[in-house]
């Protein structure tokens, strides 16, 4: 009888793999957000004067988003693998669904800004102050600051709840996670940098997972050669 082997190696499914993926996602997304915020006004109805300035920062931010998304997708996969049999179907559905919805909306918003920059490079005089630009700009703003940020809050809430139920990360991280999730769901519109709360939380969880994994594999005095 042929033995079925797993597609991925054990080292690719360890907590360290999730931690590295989470750290990479957090760093790349925070960097992309910083590049966007330093070049693009928050006001979704801005007339587009920022398009007249050099667009290198915006272009770099747009190109960082796909790599951040791939790292986040890997983070989700490794966390689910770590939960294994402890994963509840209800929580697993909301966990995976909210993460994929967040990722999809992040990609769409990045594609909208990429399209704005591409069209401006081709026809700069036709885009600024046009209804098309206003629609695309407002669409990207609402997609990120209304819908994607809410899905990020749901993802944080479910992950924190799973931490309480299964202990796959320190339970002391769960309460701050629930508080930050509630902030994203109900109060994110009050602060300019509220979207950065999500990657900052992933950075905190990933750092904990990495330190915990390194401490577990470090040989003790009695096992050292």
C-alpha cells in the first residue's frame, strides 16, 4: 500500500514558519502604509495634486502589497496547521473567511492605486480632477478604511478567542487582541493610523511565537552535549 506523504515538510509547518511569515507580513505592510501615507492625503475627495509629485514611494508601496499578502496567506496556513485537531469548524470558517476577505480587499485597493498611477503616467492631463479619478480614489479609501479594516478586526477577534480556547499562543495576548479588535470594528474611523493596528498586532503575536519556539528547541543543560 502506497504511503501518502505530506506536501509540505514539517519544518514549513512549525510555529517558527508562522512567526517568520507574520513578521514579514507586518513589516512589509507597515512599510507600504508608511509610503502611502507620506505621499497620498487621507481625504478620499482630494483633487489629486499628489499625482504631480514624484510617485516612486507610491510605486514601491504598491509593489510591496502582493508580497505582504503572500506572507499573510502563509501565516494563516501555518496557524491553521498548528491548531490541527483543536480547530473548531465554526471558528475555522470565520478565521479563514475574514483573513481571505481582508487579503482580497487589500489586493483590490492596491490594484486601484496602481491603475490610478498607470493612467496618470499615460494621460496626466485627463485624470486629475476627473470623475473617474474621484470614483477610484473614494472606492479605494472606503474599501480599506471601512471594509478591509473591519475584516482585520474580525480576524483578530477570532484568533484571540482561539488563543484563549487552545493556548496556541500565550493567553495573555488574547485580551489585548480582543480590545484592539473591538477598536478596529467600532472606533477605527477616529484615528488616522488605525489601519496600522492590525500589522502591529500580527508583529506582536509573531514575535511571541518565534521566541517561544526558539526557547522550546534550545537544549537544556542536562541535554547539551
